C-alpha cells in the first residue's frame, strides 16, 4: 500500500507541475506574440494590460465548472457555491461606476495596477481559507472574502479594452486591439473551464486548485507593477485623441442616458451579457443531470470560448477595414439567439455529446465574438463620452440583468423525484430539472435581439470627428508628444 501511495503522490505532483507549466507558458507566449505584433506601434507598457485581462476571469469561473464538487469540499449548498460567481455580479453593479470614474480620471495605468493587486490578494486569501489550520466554519467565509476581492478587481480589466485601444492604437487597429484585450478575458474563462475540472480530478483537493490559480495572479501583479510605467504613449495614435477631451464623468453619464441609440445598446446587449453569464455559470449544473461529466461540461465551455476567440479575431479584422459595427453586431446577435434556442433543446437530451459540443461552438463563435465589436459600437455612438464610461455602463447593465436572470433561472429549476442519468454530486439540491430555465434563457436572448435589431440606429460620431479633424492640428499636436501626454487624464 505504501508503494501505491507513493506512486499516487508522484502522479498528482506530475500533473500539478504540468498545470503550472502550461499557465506559465501561456503567459510567456502572450508576451512574445503581443510584442512581435505591435512593437512598431505601441510601447511595451501596453502588453501587461492584455495579460491582466486574461488572468482575472480565471478567479471568476474557478468554481463554476466544478460546482457540485466544490459544494462537497466546502460543505455548503449548491446555491452558496453559485454565489461565488454571483458575487462578481453584485460587486460590478455597485462598484462599476466608481471604476469607470477611476479609469477616465486617474488613468489606465493606475487602474490596472490597483486591479492587479486586488486580484492577487483575493487569490491568496482563497488559498489561506483552505489551509488545514482554518476552522471549518471559517473556510467558506474566507474563500468568499477572497472571491470578493477578486470581484472588486474585475471591473478594472473588463472596462480597460476600449480605453486601451483608444489610447495606444491608431484608428485602423482599434477594433483588433479591443478584440485582443476583450478576448484575453475570454481566454481566462477558457483556462478556468479546462483547468478546474482537470486539476480537481487529478488532485482531489480544492487547496491545490486555488494555489495553482494564485500563481498567475501573482505573476501578473508583478508584471503590471514593474512593467506599466507610462500613462499614455508620447504621441497620440489618432485624431480623436487630439481633437477632443472626454466629458466630465457625471455629465458623460447624463449624455449616455439621454442618447436613444446608446440606451437600446445598453439594455439589449446588456441582456446578451446576462444570458452568457448564466450560460457560463450554470452549464455544468444543466448538463450533469443528463449524465454529462464535469470534464465534458468544461470541454463544452472551452469549445465555446475557443470558437469565440476565433470569431472575434475574424470580426476584428473585418470591422477595422469596413467599419460596419452595427451590421456585424445585429447579425451576430441574431445567430446567437438561434444557437441559444437550439441549446435549450439539445441540452435536455442524453448521449448527444457531438451535437451539444457543436451547439456550444456555434454559441461561442457568434456570441462571445461580438462583445468587443459592441463595446466599440458603444464608443462610436456616444463619443466624446469617455470610453470607460460608455463600456462600463453596458457592463453594469449586463451584470444587473445577469443577477436577475440567475435568480429567476434558479427559482425555476425544480428538484426531480428521479434522475437515473444524473452524475451530479450527491445532495438535496444537486438533481434539478433545468428544462424550463433553459427555455426561458433562450426566450430572453431572443427578446433582446429582436428589440436591438428593430430599434437600434446610430451615427459613428468618433469616426466622423476624425474624418473632419484638421490635418495640420493633428500633425502639430502629434509632434508635441510630451504636452499631449501631460495634459491627458487617461
């Protein structure tokens, strides 16, 4: 038996080492790719921003792919485990307006460094909460406390892409840059969907899962602190950065709420964000009832994200060339609603792994990919309001609707008397019927899409301002880089 135990320890150690190695390799490859792709356009200070955007979402979805097992390890109900994800929504609703003010007033550099420290401290607190010396009654509160600190960090990274694209990239690269930063968030979700089930199945301990996630958070914090040195590039990358300044924060909020086109985008696309939050949070719970394992649910989430990144890359290149923000957003939202409706049906079938995987790929390719384009559309229809403010309010709308949708869907999920196919963890609230909730989710997605397609119309204000800007003024301002950098709040 002792020999078997030693072999088991070595087996676990090997896979933990591999997980560490994959995460470190992914960080290294991101640095190399970003520096190679944009070394002629931007300073290296912009690179840690992309890395931070990929690290934060890992904390958000650490537990969702293994929700039933987490409930067992923490000795709490499945609803309390869902609150480890839901706390991000609650914090975003109340903290996001402050975050947008910080980004538009104190600047991108300050915001990213602050967010990186909050994320690292939260990740470390989660690990401490799982130590054997911690009393059992204090484990969940400490893990929740760490998760809450990470939740305070997330808005800094979620709102950063539009600001980063506007400050550091010329107009013909903005959509692609926004896509890369936004999809870095999505890559973080991908890593969580892959690594959480894998690590937990190999180690059978929540402590190692949280420790492994704390390592990239610490590395990203170090890179941000020592690597982001400049608030803005020495010369403005586009005419819009020269010819105007952002509206004051409160005045900008008033302008946004009186902008008809922006309000439709705020509500309708916010509904789409809410639906995707529900999809990411509840996917494992929906599938395990029909006999699909946590590993398969994590794979489905990963497939959706991979195809989302691919779609975002293609859309970013297309929109940078054509500037068809509205058309792309409307078409993608329609195709996303179709995918959500199909998922509502096939997710209730057993032994249909290929079909479910294909639907998740469709859902991701058209749903995840449109996020950065919609955020750029929000900036275009609300210019000259600050980029962080316009994208921040959309995200807040999405989080409010996500909280309401999650509460509604969980309330509609009813316990089943018999569930012979279920592989959910044992517990009174594990085997639930999700037939009605997924149909309601599809209906909400379709309703938001119909309203957006029918009522959203806008002019591209930022592009128009750049087209009418005086070339001489732009040239003169661009050569005076120190003056521009010193006078720019962002």
